[in-house]
C-alpha cells in the first residue's frame, strides 16, 4: 500500500525553525516592532482562480493575516508553473519571511525555495506537498489518503460489494499527474476497490484499470481540467459502451473532474434516476453540490478550507512568535529529501441529505449558491 511505502522513512526529532521570522526590513509604515507587519510579511502562492476552492483558500487566509496586522501578497498563477515561480521570486524580493505555497507542480520549486532559504524564510506547503526540496518546513493539508478511502468506501457501500454484489461497470479516473495529492487520493480509493476488480465484482470495460496504486498516473487528468475529463469520458463511452452497455459507477477524485464526466454522461443520454451511475467527487464546489441535489452526483468529500486556513494562520503565529509549531503527522509525507512535519485535517463525506446541515448551516455555502 502506498501509505505504507510512504511511511517507511524514519524521522528525526522535529526541528523547529525558530528565528526565521525576525524581520530584517522595516515594517511598512515604519518601525519593526514585535507583532507589526515587519515580523509578519507573508507571501501566499495559489495555483489558479479557475477553481472555486483556491479563491476561497487564498482570500480567507489573506483576510485573517491582514486583520492580524501582517503584510500579505496573494498571487494566483493560472495553473502555470513558470508564472508561480516568478510570483514566489517576487515575494522573496519583496521581503517575505513566510511563504505559503499551494504548488502547481510540486517537483519544480527546488531552486526558488533555495532563494527563500537564503533569505531565512519559512516555507509552508499548503494542501499540496512540495517535492525534492530540503527547504519545506511544514505541510498543512487534509488527510489525502483518507479522501480516497472515503470515496472507495462510499462506492463499496452503495453497491453492496461487501455482500458480494456485482458485476458493476466502473470507470476510474485520477487527478493531475504533477500534483502529489493525486496519488494519495487514488491509492486511498484503489486500496478499497481493486480487490473487487480482482474478484470480478467491478469490471472496467475501458480497460483503464491501473494494475496497482503506483500506476495511477496512466489515468491522470492533466491540470484537473473538466474539459479533459469530459473528453476522456466521451472516448470511453463511445469506444466501450456502444452495445447498450451502461456505466454503473465512476470513481472521480474531485469535483472539477466530476463536472466534466457528468457533462459527458448527459450528452450520451444519461439522466438522473435509478440507472444513473454513482459518481464521487471532492471539494463541495457549488456546481457539484447543485448536481448532488439534482441526483447527478452521489457525493463529494468536503474539506472545510476555512479550517485549513485557520490551521495555517496558527502555524504562522507560532512561527512568528518563535513557538513550537504544532503538527500531528511526522511520518507520511516524505518529499524525497525529508519527511515534512505535517498537520492533517479530517475530510468528510457529504451526500444530498447533509447539504443543509453540513454545508449551509456551517456557513460554508449559502443556500442561494446551490438553488435552495
Ligand atoms: C486539492 C483538491 C483539488 C485539486 C484540484 C488538489 O490538490 O487537494 O482539493 O480538487 O487539487 O485543484
């Protein structure tokens, strides 16, 4: 199991990078008093504005930090790695002492993080791990393997696989090959589902059934793009379902892929109802929550991004105040150079019946966002 493989490395005692935040430049507006913005110059680098969650993630954290008197530079990179690198470079030259980075391609940031290190900046990987660099101090995320487990178990329960039911036609998808999270999502789900594929209770008519967790990228959708997921589903439907065969279940790792897959199913004539396939998702994006309410998507794995923002805000305060940074996982996230001390939050399943109680009552979404 991937989790076991990734857990293998031993870890030394948690080294806490203290002192990384004492500012060397005057705070905006003068002075460098403790607690002033000179102590708390933060660069936030987010991947794209094209997905709702990243807009919320960035803006929430920016506001909290600004309210606490920090200087904040928030940037979005249009899913382009080069753009993200130059944004981070600008933040470093602007005096950032803390960098919060949701990487586009987690393997390309080594050189720019070297520059960050030279300036004694502390680096927090946000949601996605940054690979191949010593200079990643902390990682804050949701339990990514668990996200996949929840999707796999949902399918297992809905189809009665434990009771031996089947065969069902499954089409699995995976996330962007350059996103470290995507392999965790897939492994979590596949560790539940693959045994049923092996037993013949799940059949994959397209043949796009990875032989093991490590082969996940073969079904990855670059950039998590809805249109690419749609085109892939169109191909699978026209090539392997021409004889009246129906898809019973689609493993979709997140909501942006689910939207594309749902559009493809719609144009192939699938409508909500008893024969509509079970489709999984992640993020609780508005359009997908609407789809859940309309019976066009079965579930989403909700990650309350406000809680992630709060956690990173706490980390930043701890760093700024020279305190020990609280983490709860020092084993799982080996980035190839070190095991990055991590704080993992817990994701949860949302289905039609708990849209109101979990998403609306908590204020994550407004009723009007989802047509309620
Ligand atoms: C995030 C997901 C998101 C996906 C696409 C992943 O790294 O964890 O929440 O759906 O990227 O942006």
